[in-house]
C-alpha cells in the first residue's frame, strides 16, 4: 500500500533531474526504489 501523502511522480522526476544522479542506479536510489521498479514506474508515469 502506498502512502497517500507521497507524490511518487515528483520523487521520480526529482531523481531523474538531480545532476548528481548519472546512472539508472543513482536515480533509483534517489527515488527510494530498485532500478527495475524505477524503470517500470517511469514508463507508467509514476502512477
């Protein structure tokens, strides 16, 4: 179950746009996710 106070799309976008996140692994850590889950969420639009 997801936390209704969290904005997953915002977390995903912040992780992608962070200049320190140069790899998919870096981005997924920044979004509190595994690399595979992070990729799926990006394709889905964070929903």
